[in-house]
């Protein structure tokens, strides 16, 4: 396992000693014994997350934009310098291989980030293009500063006017004398920024942010709280909410961008790109599956426990497992499955992301969620809704 450049600070702060592997790195699950305060820091103050384990690829050369446009479902040729795009990439059958962001840092320079290695996949299509692909995962550290006060903290330490950085902008800046790149992006669904830092400068930037953030109740945040936030924001996670097409054991495990709610990233009407023909066919005929949000009925959940003389009990941590979803209470006709969920403290709801057959995925549809209470299985009403449960205006707004 590899240690992040921030490991020495994390080790000193991690009271729980709860770590998990992430792309070969040690990653903190929760700094405190319970992750609640870290979650609330992101939603009400600010949280600092180490996202160095993200796979990071520098793509450069005169054909870099054309190469990425052919590899990805989004037309990267249209991406302006200083902007970031979220996108995914598919195989020839239009099934998703991976997803991530593309930052255009210059006319012929892009930074691609994703949760899982895709270096070999990118190289597979580089032939014939004047392009160079460099894996900078180990040399480029990354931090995510997320929450309502993230902008104020960053403004206090940066030589750049952070207040003019728009949603999904990226720009150069200097923090504590260290040159960095800042992007107004994140995985929490809140106001936030990601900082891309040379490894040698990493600790200086961390210390500067933590010192400046002390007056704003800034906390270091682990993956448990991040998982809660991304679920509230309706953001999918590879290997949890979908399987990569190149790692799926069966065709039934593969998903298209339309089935994952990523149809808005697909630019069909342009030059050839991977999966284009298959995606055109699906666009015409419709998708078999849809990714939705589920509001799991709390009154019914509470009643199940009350009937056996117990208070309601929910998993205190975000869960990642397949849970059947049915058409009716008899649970004779399964129409899909939930893939991950959590109790949302800020919304006071039990929520989940689910893959549902398109005929049952209309907002407002009432389905049945499989729930086990004291060794017995029951059905609880789950109402279909768009997966973005939490979407505060501050995420994209500019200060007045």
C-alpha cells in the first residue's frame, strides 16, 4: 500500500484508526470514532478530504482534444480552456467503462481524473494521434475542500480571486508560496473546490488550509462522510452503483450512460467516438433500465420495529449492497435493485440509489423495498424520485 503525501498528518489526526484501501493508497474511513461530525462539517462548515488516490492522467499534444473526443462520450473539442467536464467512456457496445472529469488546462493540455486506473484503456486508442499520456497519480497530490465556507477559506490563503471562479472552472493559483491548480468541483454535491498540488508542496498546503480554516470549523473528513454526501447528491460510484464494462463477468452487469442517468453527457451528433453506433440505437429504442433515487418510507419502517417492541434501527453507516426492489408487497415481481444508500441526517430521510426497469421508474411511482427486521423479511414502500436528493443553490451560485 502507498502512503499519500498527507499520511503523516492523517495518522496524527485519525483517532479511529479506520483505514481502507483506495487504488493502492491508505485512505481514512473516519478520523473520529463516529463519522457524524465530519459529515456535518461538510454540510454546515467545511471539510478537507485527501483525494490523492484518484487516478490522474496528463494528456498533451496537438491531437489531445481530438483523441479525448474519440475516446469519451462527450465532445471534448468543445471544452474551453479553463473549464472542466464530467463525462464517461464506453466500449464499442455503448457500455460504460469508467467515468471522471476532464480539465482543459491549455490549448493542448488536459488532466483526466477517475476513481479507477484507465491508463491502459486510454493508450489502447492513442495510435495515430499526436498525443502523450502521462500517469501523474503518484506525483500529483489532491485535496477536496468542500462545504459552505470552502470559498472563504480558500480566498484567505490564495493569491487568486476565488470569488470569480465559476462552477466547473479551473485555474492556476498560489497557496503558501506553492503553485497549484484549483477546480470548482467535488463529490459532495455542495460548494467546493479541488486542489491539485505537486507532491513536494502537499504538506505546506494542507497546513495552511487547516490553520486558515480553524476559525471556520474546518475538519479533516474521511470516506464514510464523503459516501453520505455523494449519496445525497445522487452521484454514482464505480464498482458499487455500476460495474465497468471491461470488468463485468456477464453482459447483464454492464450499463449504458443512459441507464446510469448520464445521457446528458453524451454528444451523439459529431464525429465517430467509442460506442456511438450502439448509443444511437439505444437513444432511438429506449433504455431497459434507469437509475433513480428512492425515498424509503420512514413511518412504515418505524411500524415494523414497533410491532415487535423495538425502536427503529438503521445502519449507522452508508451501505453498499444489492437490495431487491419489487412491484408490490407480495414481493413476487422484482423490478430492480438498490445499490447503495444511507440515512440522510440533513434531510431526515432514508434514501437509496437504485437501478429500476424503465417502465417502473417514473417519478412518484411507489415500489416496495426489501427490508429485514429481526431475521424476517418485509416490504417497505419506496417512492421513486430523481436521484439528486440534496442540491443547495450555493453549489453553483456566485457571491453577491
